[in-house]
């Protein structure tokens, strides 16, 4: 898989979030930019700062202390975790891309 396949070409919707998370339940999450300068948007607003995609682990790690990982394949799910620093909160999101072949 590539950065585009794993994150960009998906329709991510937050399905769980801690109270102190910037992204809230039911927010739409977008991943923009290149694999070396990943930008994350929640409900169209830039959040969390720039990150970098690692193709081997299929994760995105942010310069200011966060990590996004794929935690399930069917349906595709990701998890955001703060790893110290100035960012608080965690959340998970599920791919809601229409017409995909994932089944539960």
C-alpha cells in the first residue's frame, strides 16, 4: 500500500474520541500533502501539525508528538495517539469510502 491508498483516498470519520481530543466523534478527517509533509484536517480545519508517513509501518508520525496507525483492515480503521508534547487526546476513525469491498 501507499500513503495515498492508506490515508488520502479514504473517507475517514471519527467513531470514538477522548474528551480532550481536537477531533471529535463524527468529525470527517482528511489527509493532504505528500508522504513527507502530511497535513491532517478535522472538519476542514488543519490540526496537529505536519507529519511524515512511514510506508514500512503504514504510520504517520508528527513533528510535535503524535502517531497515527492502522489498527484494523476490514473495515479499515486508524488510531490517533498523542505521544507527549503539546497534543492531548486520542481518537479512532473508520473508512467510510463508498463502493469499497471491505465487509465486516
